[in-house]
C-alpha cells in the first residue's frame, strides 16, 4: 500500500519588482497555514516530502516539518516539480524509492490539482493554498501508481482565523 499526500503551497505574497515567480515567499498567514497543516499531518506517518524549487514550496515544507520533525535528507527539493504537468508529476511519483510508503508532494496549481483529478478515483476540487489531498493506493510499489487508482482518504485545509 502507498499513501500519497498532495499539498499545494501555502498563501504567497505578490511578486515584487525584479523578483521572479520562483522567488515569491509565503505571507505571514501562509506560514501559519503551513504550520497548522504540519500539526494536522503529524498524526499521519509521512516519511518523505518532495517539493518544487520555488521558495514558497520550500518554506511550506519547512513549516510543515516543524511538526513532523523529519531529518533533512527526507526533505527533497525536486526542481522538475516547479509548475510541472501531470505526466511529469506522475513520473516523479513513480520514481519514489519503495522504502517509503507515506510520501508528500508540495507543489503548485494547476499541476497538483490536475494530478489529484487524474490519480484519484473520485472528483477532487481545485486546491486552495495549504490544502492537502491524501490518497491511498493498493499497490506494492510507487511505479505501479496509475490513473484513477487512488482512493481518497481525506481533504484538509487549515481554517482561516
């Protein structure tokens, strides 16, 4: 069995002059959202987090990991995930080391929402910032993850204060 947690990065600040999209940071609210998401996810058994090369996904990952306390080698930057399409994200998932059975991806819309719709057996709404969709796959290896094979476990987003 494989458990996949698809996460959209938390709330992000508007782009500043001379700043690339990849350099955009989380807002203070976004950092809080990610920390709350981490607290929620701490009751699950996430063993590894893959995140895109954007600053906001790295910040989301680090804030989540405040609660998870994964060692640094379990937080893996994957530049190919930056605004990746479904095929690229699926390739990344299928290449995950089988020693981990609970893995999270922190990425961007529209790719992360599209991926959820492709791999889940039911319709999944478009992701909001700091939202997670947890899926379970009745397979023995990540390479066996296929379209419409995932069963929805839960959808969660921290409540706005």
